[in-house]
C-alpha cells in the first residue's frame, strides 16, 4: 500500500467515524470508520518501513 493510499484511508475513515450521521441497516459506520483508520495507519507504518529499507545509509 502506498503512503498516499494509507493517508486516504485514514481520511475516509475519519469522515465516516466523525462526520457521517446517516443510518445504514446492519452497518455501523462509526466502526467501519475506525477500522479504515487503523488499516490506514498500519499501511502507513508498513509503507514507511519498506520505503527506508532499501536505502544505503552511507550514500550521503
């Protein structure tokens, strides 16, 4: 997952968790928002770790 995609998931999750007041039968949008935010955070951490893994620290 890219860093931009992860940030997008965090933003979408925050919108669902905090701003949407609609009721959908059988779905709690607040919980879905929190799940998207956690997934985005995990993807962001993973993306940052894999981005820095291939760099040579002595290349500067």
